[in-house]
C-alpha cells in the first residue's frame, strides 16, 4: 500500500526553492526513480483479479422480432414522409415515434394472445429498441447512453467494453452478421451528416464523430472481420477546478496551468491513448479569455470549444475523408487533411491555434504557428514520456516530406514549445486489494517539462517544473513543484496571475496519498 507516514521536511527547503526561483540560470531537475512495471505474474498473492460478472441487458424478445418491427415501421414512416414533402428530420422523428408506438402496440396485443403478455416496461424496451434501430445507433445505443463507458471495442461479433469504474467486460454481439455491422456503421455516418464518409471496398477505413462527441474508427475489407473502436468523451464541460476535484491535478498545478494559458505559453499535452489528453486540453482552453479569437483544427471534432457560449470566439475546422477515388496526381479525391486546412486556418485572423491531435505533416505548420504568432497555442501528442515527446515531434517533422533536417527540426521545437504536460494512466480496475477494496483507474498529470532552448548536440534542453518526488520515505507519483523554471518564464507567469509561492511547495497541495492497490 501507499506509504502514509507524515512528511519530514528537509532542512532549509523553503530557502532552496526560493533560491532556485530567483536564479537566472536553469537548474537541472532532480533525479527521478523509474516506476516499476507491474505484470500479472509479479502480483502478490493477496491481490487478485476482479471476476468478470458482466451480463448484457436482455430484451424480452429476440432481435429478429425487433428487425421485423423495424421493417414494418420503416415502411409506414417512408409513406408518411412521401406524403408530406415539407417534413423535416425532426418532424420525421416525431412522426416515427408515433408510428413505432402504434406498430409495437399492435404487435404486443397479438403477442399477448399467444399467452406471453409483456409488462409495460418490457413493451417500452421494445419500442426504444425499434426507435434506436431506425433513428439512433441500434444495439450500440445502450452503451453510448451509459455514462461509465469509456471505450467500445468491436471485432465482428466479439464486443468488449472498457468502463471507468470497473474492469473490461464482454458484451453481446452488436449485429447479426458482418454485413449488418458495416451497414450499421454507414447508417451512423449518414445520421451524423457525414455522408461523404462510408465504409466500402474503395474506402476500407472510416473515422467519424458521433452525436455525443464520441470518436469512431472502423476498418473492413482489409481485415478478416470488421473492426470498430468507439472512444467516448464522458465529460465535455469540465474546467481545471473539476480536474482538481477528480484528482487529475492539484490546486497548485491548476494555478500554474491557468497562468501558463493566460500568459500565452505554447503547450503540448502528451501521453498514451485514453489517458485524458483531450480532456485536459479542453479544460485548459476554457481559461482562454472570451474576447480572443481562436482556431481549432481536428480530424473529428472532440474539443467542442466552438459550442461553448461562454468561451472565446472559435473558428473550428474539421478534416474530411475522401470518396475513395484518386485523381491524376494520385491523391485521394475530396480528402482534406489537417495540413491541407492549416494555411486557410492561419488566414482567419487568429490569436491562438489549437490542434486536437498532432499525428502527421500538420506538425510543421503547427510549430511555425507557435513560433511566429503571439503564443498561447496548444496541441496533444502521443508519447510515452515527456522527454520522448521531443523525439516524437522531431520524427514527425522529418516524415513531413519537406526536406527538413534533424538539426532544423530540433531548433524549431526549441523555439516553438514552452511546456510539455504529461498525463499518466494507472489502470488497476482488474485488481482487488488485500482488504477487498476494488482497484480503479487513476489519471493524473505526473510531469510538467519546460523547454528552455538549444542544449548539447543541438537538441532542445529541458527541465522539470513539476514531477514526482520521493524523499524521507515518502513517495508522491503525481506532479509536485520542483523549483526549476527559467527566470523569464516565471516573470511572465507572475504577470499572468501566478503566485510564486505555489512553486515553493515541495509536496504541492495533495491532501492524501494516491490510494492505489499497488504502491507507485
């Protein structure tokens, strides 16, 4: 278990922090102990895995009955729409609800005559299932409605669900056949108004945004069976104070990040998949003053900053997939990548640019925008550590195909990026502690790294402003101040509202140790 012994401060700790903050030259970050990897074979015998007791919700009838009722209702809805050319989509849904109620009611009466009467709740479940098949996501809809679902992983008839508060569970099949599954995905694409996106032999990969903000990625025809991943954004309106309550950051780091945004520092949020990079970026972006004009660039809208009535003025750009055809130059027709959209975005008289996720050639214009603008731009990036984010950015620059050298890539990064914020995920949802307490997922910022310029070998130099700390038998794996920050930067942040004393708290403002099954 995590060590809970009281803190024993080092002698003159406050003086050491004050000295570090007032010096003009950067001090090297204290050495950090690598966190050991915990594998199932290394777990103590007192810690066991949580048993899988999942049980998908069951309708009172089979899906073949739902399919037949859907067919009957669909025909009547089509007739009603044909008779009224002025019917809007909202009118069609309202008319569809009444038709579905009539069709299911008539069917339920016949069903009861056979000696198997339905309860009101069961009949309502059938109506909802038919409505979902026609107007929503079919058998996927219960999962999309569950606020605890994080990811839905589908491979043919095999379905797994990642939860925020419990272990991964298996689920019932979403479609009867692979063809039905592909039809469902294309139905979702049409419903979202993204008709140019479809899963076909000509376009075997599909990426789209669902109505609730979830991101769907699908592949077929190039895989043995259709493969779909839906990543859900369970929270969309959170701010930095919400992240403090959830334990992602403490109030010291919240104040620092708030000042970094208002002080127009360029920030890259990094981490592995599903750790909460987009959620943190969204929370930080809500600190941008409302009188500013901001541009966002995403392959699928996930930040939703343009939907915030109290936020800044946002010009939101979304990439577009191709129709599967190629032009004479070999390029996919109709495709608009983030790097294609970047030049137009920069003509929109913006004060900041936010890139939802940097994956490819858009890295170069993004770094140039950070370097040439007023500052305050942000992005997310996949990387396994804050230090490796520098190498990841450099690799993307070299892969952009514009003849950039390694030395130029490193120089561009050093000039453009001020801070790298690393988000870590510790997943203990499959574990139970020695006293029977269930494990859970822990998401928290573990490092804030300042890039201070060009260092040895022409590579960017850096230092840890926030990082884990271990001292006198106490270990804190979450980000706490380390007193390392350049004098120019701390002065900029002070003008933006940062209280310097925040950086002199060796253990931050964490009230209790992180409650993990395995010590970190």
